[in-house]
C-alpha cells in the first residue's frame, strides 16, 4: 500500500520485496541452523526495523523542525540509528 502511494513507483518494489526476502532468509536459517538460530535472527530483524523507524523519525525532525540540509541530517542520524540498534540488540541479550 505504501509503495502505491509514493512516487516514484520504484518504491513499490522496495516495500514489496523486503518481507519476501526476510521470510526466505528465515526459512533458510531454520533449514540450515535450526529454530533457535532463526529465532535469534528474527529478534535481530525486529531490532533493526525499530532502529530504522527511530532513525527515520529523527531525520524527519531534523529536516522539518531544525531546517537542516539532507546530508548533515542523515549523517547525524546514523549515529542515532547505530545507538538504537546496539541498545536494542544488547537489550535482547545480544543473541545474534
């Protein structure tokens, strides 16, 4: 749905492919390494998705409220993304 609303339409492929790739990766992880390994990978995927959401929110705030240019806002927000991802990973026990 989100890909259909955004322009250019190339975003549609991006949003449509990510869930399929994640499911295929988890299927291969279960087959090759077992369910506990795949569960750890799932936690890592969820932590990465949450960290990406935090990164996106920070970038939007810097662009809109602080009136920063795109490059400095995204570079500064990378630090936030790394910190959020590491904290979430550590909070999950650092299993992956």
